[in-house]
């Protein structure tokens, strides 16, 4: 089984690293293409996979073809590789805002197509990916696909109509979390903490909070209440965030990303 990547950016690198680390594929199983020689050389040097300058060289060999180029390049790249794609290839798109219907029109309606939305924590094997399939994909192929995508984090199947919502809640949200973490650390620095320690404390607190929520199964509101002692420091901070419409701002940010995704 040959796995081919059209595009070798951060997400493609995360996927390649996860597949190799989990033993799902070997370096001989994976090929990829990228526009620049610098990118091709860097990926080849790190993982030992074969790379190409021409996308068609990858498309014609791949049993599983992963479209890892940015959505604005689909109109250029997909017609270019359309004839080269193997008839029974499983095609996986990780582009935001590009529906399976749009991709099918560019590649052909009989394409076995998977739409996947990973997020950047996949770079450290802690990604969260939503996946949907068209009617051409068999149950066996679905299982294989979920195994591949699960190699760099959590993967769950959802209806395609929820993909834009997922983009706001998980695909884009790492940026919101990083902004929150940066602001927390700045607050710590203002209170006298060295910046390096402030970042370490904040990162551990966020990671630990996420782990506690996942493993306890408790509602985040309940976990928040556990930290808020009567007349204590935490509830004072919560009150301040509520005064600044913290939750409303976050909800508006998610809505903005969903709206943008729907328009792409």
C-alpha cells in the first residue's frame, strides 16, 4: 500500500510522523510532493521518504492519496492530478471549507473520498480530527482511514454538515487557547513571575485541566466550581472575566470561524 501526500506542510509532516511512529506505515510506503526543493529535501532528510516535484508522480502511485495543500490551491492542483489518480484510490482531503461535493466535481464523481479536519496538536501526536466519507468508501476502507488518522491523535466520524462547526470548536481553537495561555503568562509576569516559568506553569495548568476534564467525565462548569472557593481568589478572577464578557467573546469567535469556513 502506497500512501501519497500532495503537499508537505505542517499537517502532512504531522501525519507522516504519526504513521511512522505508530508503525502503520514504513518510509518505503510513503511518498510526497511539494513545490520547493527546500521542503522536499527537509522531509526526505527527516523521514527518508521519496519526494517529487510533480504532483502527478505521487497521484499515479498512491493507493491512498492525501490532499494536504491549502484550499485556495485546489482549483489548480486537482485538475492537474485528476487523470493521474488511480481508479480505486482512496482520496483524503484535509482542506478547510472544501466540501466533498466540490472536490468530487474537480476529481470525478466516482472518487472514493474522505474529508478530514485535523488540528495542529497533531504535530505532537495529540491531534483531534473529524472525519466524514462519501458513499464510495467501503466499511473496510473507513476502518483503515480511521486507523491512519488516529495515529496522530483522536479521530471521530461526524456528518459533513457539522464540519464547519468542528473547525470552530477544534480546528481553529488551538489559536484561541494559545492566546489565552499567552495572556495568562503575561498576567503572571506582571505579578512578578519570570516569563519562562510563567509559560511552563500555564502550559501545565492547561494540559492538566484538559486531562482532568477528559478523564473525570465531569462537566467543565462543575470542574470550574470545584476551584472556586467562597470569597476566594479564583471566583474573583471568574467575576472579572464575566464582566469582560469572556464566554460571549469566545462563542462569537467560534461563530466567526464557522461563518468563514462556510464561505470558503
